[in-house]
């Protein structure tokens, strides 16, 4: 009988208060320690966009300062979002709907249309039907999320 969004809410009433506090502390520590790993891919992409790789060898201190500033900016943005959005479940539902529909029903038919143009009008029509359904489902999911 889970009453809130806490990952350890299911333990309420089943373990002692100390055990619940230890589980919460363990989960919080795991998130804190793994935070840099979770953002590694995003930060690497941002590095290629905003930082000059030549500067890494010619001005290593300036490069390190810019790189660390970029990482601090990403962390501050995440902290700001966590403060501004009290109900993260709604944000997760919105992002899941947008990304899920795009990745599952809109992008694959589009790629198929670009790669397999010579398959004939039936395949192209089927791609448009699937993309149209994906767009409608994406809009509906966004509205209801």
C-alpha cells in the first residue's frame, strides 16, 4: 500500500524506523555517488559543442575551468528543476510520452521512408499511417500527461 513516490515507501510498516532510515540513506548515497555517471554521455556531447579540443593542449587551465563550469551549470540546472518541479511523476510521464512515441512510432517509419524509397507506394502509405498514429498518440499523451 504505497502512499507516496518514495522508492522505499513500500517498506513503511514492514521494517523498523531505523531500517527505513537506513534504506533511505543507502538509496540517497547510491544516487549521489552515481550522479556523475548518469550525466557522462550528456556532458560529453556538451563538451564537443561548447569546448574547443585544441584549447585542451594549448591552454589546459582555461579548458579545465570551462569544462568544470559547464558541468557545474548542468548540475545547477538539474537542482533547479528538482526545486521548481515538486511532482516529478508528471514530468516523467510527459518526457516518457514524448520520447516513447517519437522513438517507437514516428522516427522508425520516417527512417524507413528515407532508406527504402523504392519499396513502392504501399510501404510508403503504411509508413505515413504509422507516423500519423504516432503523432496523434503523442499529442494525446502530452495532453493527458
